[in-house]
């Protein structure tokens, strides 16, 4: 089959959603043109998941070396932090993964072509692409996937524009650890980087408009706030900066009656979809007020033949959601029928202890008119947590009253991210809490907390022996 006869799919962007779609489309015989204006690989590998988790793990190692529950028996020695060398190590791993997981795929697949430039819709089958050299070309296609990702959202705080504030990108690429770091924001990026910088030596202050992780079950923010304050992180709840000034080498944040001073300011107030300037209005693609492309569970936009996936869409801004959506979008663009089911979606916040959720929270269930019964198991009832001498946190189960079917799980625990997939599978398989309680779980694992929490619907686990089935 000649290239002219093959289905031609244009993909705008080169992140996780884009590559998942490109690989699947190429496997099915389509010809793919991927348009990228910046660095290949998108947010996750370059300035998101990968570098942040490297920094978080390094901060964990630094923290354990200087402070742990075993300090009375194992002497602690505060480490010397060489942030410049840590950044060299971080950068090398990022470049390695970008090459092995993104560039090598392009190099090995003739069906995938990368065009460097900025794409703009002319009509439903034509893109105008301005290349890096300034040249312009028109690209015709049969189907198109919008996978342009998102960028840090900057709040309209008076005085902020023009100051050398950080977004997560600059924070992760900094070769220094500031003595005093102020963070505006209280969601995932804010709390992850707050704890990482604090453990690497910064005095961190968080300005939370309401509470930490306010969109989650309230107990999550309450537990995390206690942990942060115990580690010396200042958490200012119900606090906003009314003005930001940068005087000399110092940031000054006005917060009502007080002024907060810091050496660096990190703005971590969410991410905004990269959809402006693309000419979506030329093809009738509907977007939300924040610019997110509106899609259904098949990643179809309001315009036939145009799909969207990843952080630029109105789906959850999680890299594995983006990849799953990209794969399904490709299937649908080549004539298939693939939906993305997010009802049991797991999510993890990589603080310590970790925060992990799947399915519905109690509030979300009630908002949907579902009558629920819940149980919360403190980690002092989980043998693994006791063995770790770290009982900070809990496991909460949300079950439908009539059926006793598990519909949601929230956990704050060490390695909560490792237990949440089991919870997601239980929700996906429509298990009841009785069925979950009757499963075999290996002893002295944190995931056993799911079984114990399920048992509390009918029993007092405090009166059970270890491993009681």
C-alpha cells in the first residue's frame, strides 16, 4: 500500500498521549505525522513525573539518614546535600529515558514522522505548520489527535509578573536549595515539592487558599498537615497572597496582616491546557472556560474526526490516563470502538506518607445520590505500619449501603501507591467489602490494610489475632 492510500493521522504534541496514539496507529497500518514545537516527550519525562520523583526519592534518602524511628538504635548523621550534582544525575536519567522511550521509537518506525513546529487548524482536514526555521507548510490529514499537554497556571496576584518566581519546571531544574522557600498552592505539585525541598534543607512555607489537597477527603489534608508541621514545614491554611514584591534578592508576600519573606517563590496552583492559538474555533471544537478540550469517553471532540487526549483535555491530568486515552483515541480514529472507563481510576500523591485514592470519596458518592457506609482504619491497626514504627495515616473504604459493593478507597500510608491498585481492581470488579475481607493478603504488607479495613464492616479488628482470616 502506498503512503497516499494509507490513513493519515496528524498528532499535535509528543507527550505520553501522543506517543501512545502514534504507536497504536502505526501498528494498525496508519501513517502518522507528529507535530511538536518544543522538546520531544512532553511534560512527564522532561519536567514532570520523572525529575520530580528523582528529587523526591533523593529527599527521602536525606531524611532517613538524618531522622527515622530507629535513631535510638541506629545513629543518624545529617547528610551534606550537593544539589548541583543531584541535578546532574537527574538530568542524565531524564535524557536517557527521553532517548529510550521517545526518540528511539521515532527512529525505529518509518510510519511515524516528527515535524518540528507550531500547528494551527485551517479546516477539519488541514493544519498550517510554522517550522522552527520560520517556514510555513500545509499538512492535510484524515484524522487528528490534539495532545498538546498543559503548562503551569499562573494566578493573577498583583506584582507577581516580572518577578523571578519559579514554576515546577524551574524548581526541578534549580541547581541550588534555597534557605527559605515560599509556595503558593496546596495541590499535588505543591505538597510533593514542599516536602522534597524541606528535606533537602529549605525552610518551607505553604500558602494554602483553603487546606492541603482540599479536593480530597478532608481527613487526607488534616493528616498531611500534621505530618508537614511535624517536619518543620509551615502550613498557612486559608491564606492567600494579596501582593508579591521582589526587592533585592528577596520575595515579599503580603498575606493580610503579615508579610512573608522568602529567597525563592514557587507558584504551584495547577496547570492550564495548551490550546490557545491553535485555531480550534476554525473547526468548531468546543472547550471549557480554562481552555480544556471537551471530549467524551471515546476521546471524540465536538468535531467529527478530531480527537483529544491528555492534559489538554477535560480528563484527569495524569500521565497514565493520557497514555490510555491516546491508545483508545488511535483505535477509534482507525475505525474501532474503545472507551476509557475512569470510575476506578487510581491516583497517588508522592509525599511521605503517600496519599492514594481510587473510585469515589464519601462526598463524591453522596453528591451522586449514592447512600454509602464507610469505615476508617487507623494505621496503628496495620501490622506492617507497627513493624515500621510509623503509624501515620489511615485506610478508608466507601461502600454502597444496599449492595455493600466497594466504590471508593482513600489511603494515607507508607507506600500507599502500591496498595491502591489492588483497591482499584476490587472496585473495577465490583467486589463487596465482604468479598474483599475474605481474600488472602500477605502478612506484614501495607496492602493488608485493605483487608483489615474491609473486616471492620462486621468485626472489631482490635480483637483479632495477626493474620486472622
